[in-house]
């Protein structure tokens, strides 16, 4: 039987094992980049000045 694995390649080149994560799978730059690319404040997709 083949064991299934799920992982994500981080910007630093490390692999984050989604089924068995450890604190060593990412570094601070990976975390900062992920947070910087996360939409926040709820109204991020509404642009009232651009919509007629």
C-alpha cells in the first residue's frame, strides 16, 4: 500500500507537510509573505470609486 502525502512548497524552498507539520517546515520570511498576500478587512474586492 502506498502512503499518501500532501505537501506545499514554500517560497524558501522548504516543503510543508500538511499531514504532519513541524515548526521547522517554514521560516519567518515564508510566514510574512503568506500574511502579506492574504486579503483582509472584508471589503477588499469592492471598489466603489471604480464601479458605476
